[in-house]
C-alpha cells in the first residue's frame, strides 16, 4: 500500500511542506478517532481536477466504536458525486455539515 506522501506526490499538487504537515497530522489521529467514535478520512483534490475528483490519502478507524467503512479507502480516487459535502467545502472554503448516503450502511451518519 502506498504511503500518504507517495499518494500525495502522485495525485495532487501539494508541496513537500504540506505533505509533511499532513503526515504528522494523520500520525496523531488515532486518539481523535477514538474520542469522536468516528472514522476519519483525509481527502485531497486530484491535481488538475479543480476539486471534481478527490483522492483518499489517509484513513483512521476508531477502536472504540464500529467502523463505518469496512474496506480500506486509501488510494481510491472518488468523484465529486461520491462526496458532495467534501467537494462543496473545498469549493466554498467553509465548514459544511450534512448527511451522506454511505450505502450499504443503513444508519444515519453525520458528516463534518
């Protein structure tokens, strides 16, 4: 499996200092995922896609709760329609809250 840095270099236009910062961020995510009882995904816009395509460069699952995502998303390239709230936040620069359809999950899921 590719590392965060490898994925960021091959799919995004992030600079090395930004990649280093994101690597440090994801390294400390475990306790945050546990405290929030939440799966955490780090998505970055694919270079040249203007935010219409996003690559998952980091993922952390909680140890204190059931995971929403049973499969590993790291390295997947998602279309805007797969994550419309993320795309909207990326374009507007604002925090966006809403509900997402995460089939086959049948429970309500809060997305920040």
